[in-house]
C-alpha cells in the first residue's frame, strides 16, 4: 500500500466512526431510534471491512474517495445537524450522563 492509500483509509475510518457515533446518539437520545439505525447502517459504507464484504458478495466496490461517499457524507451531516437536531440530542445525552 502506498501513502495515498493509507491516508484515504484513515480518512474513511474517521468518517465512519464519526457517523457511527452520530447514529448511536440519534438512536438512544431523541424520539426517532429508526433514524439513528438508518444513520448507523449508512456509516458502515465508510468502514473498510464492510466494503470488502460488499465486493466479495456483489462484485461491486465503493471507491475510497468516490462521489458516492462524499454525497452520502453531506447527506448524513445535513440530516443529523438540520433535521435530526444533533446538538439538542447531545445536550440530552450529556444531561443523562451527569445523573
């Protein structure tokens, strides 16, 4: 693997973990656990093992820095910050953790 490939893998893992965390927050705090589960499922696209499994079973692979991942990332951020009210849910989570 070259340096560019390693950097793209690290970036993909970071976004996958961040989006996974957003999905977990939306699942357990707020009024729509199905929205959080949907975000968790979408976040799996950024994790390398899931992409390898997808390629193995379907023959289709999502490129490391493809337009699909960029558009999906924008959608997840838009849905979580705007529609999903992520900051309000983070406040609820922090209040629950302080108890």
